[in-house]
C-alpha cells in the first residue's frame, strides 16, 4: 500500500496461477449415499398471543390498507384521496366558487362543492381555501368524519 499526501492507492498482489496445473477432479458420490439435509426457514415468525404487533407502525393506525393499492382505485378525481390533492386556485362563477385542484397523477381538476374524492366530499369553496369533509377510518376515534381545510398557499410552500 502506498500512501501519498493527496492519493491513497491500494495495491493487491495475487500469486500467479501456474499454467501447468489442472483442476483436481471432483469425486462422484453415488445417488444412494446422498443425504438430504433439511433446510431451516429463514426469518422470524411472530406469535402475538393477544399483544399488538410491534412491527406495525402506529403512525398509520386507522388507515385502510386494502384500498391503498393504485390498481383498485377509480380513474380521475374519485380515485384521489384528500392528502393527494393540492389547491392551486379558485374562480368565481355564477353559481359560486369553483376550485382548481392538482393531483399526484400530474393532472388538474376543476371541482365544485359536493364533488366526491376517494375518502371524502368537498363541502365548501371560499376565495382562498376549500373545506373537505374526510371520512375517518379509525376504530378508536369517536368521530367518523373530520374537516380538512386546504388553502391556496400552504404553510410548507410559504417557507
């Protein structure tokens, strides 16, 4: 190994292989003498015995894992959850306000009050925000719905 002030070079030296050597023949074992070695399963099986699974995250408690797969979702706005949409703007029309939402699918949606998302319904639209009535899927919660307010300029975008 050569150490320089600026460069570290590692040199590996291997002995040369003699050209005249031939590999040793492997002994053949008759099939009758072969013994099957049982293979032990890799990993660990958890037996909860009435306790909660320590490997399941408590942060995602109450979410429905069966519908989180993208193949089971419907197309368009009805296939997006509340956390997957962002309010980009609002427009005043003759019937009231209309919101412009951007989804995680890189598409833009124009929505009105009463339109449905995968896990909620748009309750109201104001000049600078929308209110979504989201269904809560938590067996420990007393409420089955909660209001989610999304503003045009979110707090994390302002920083």
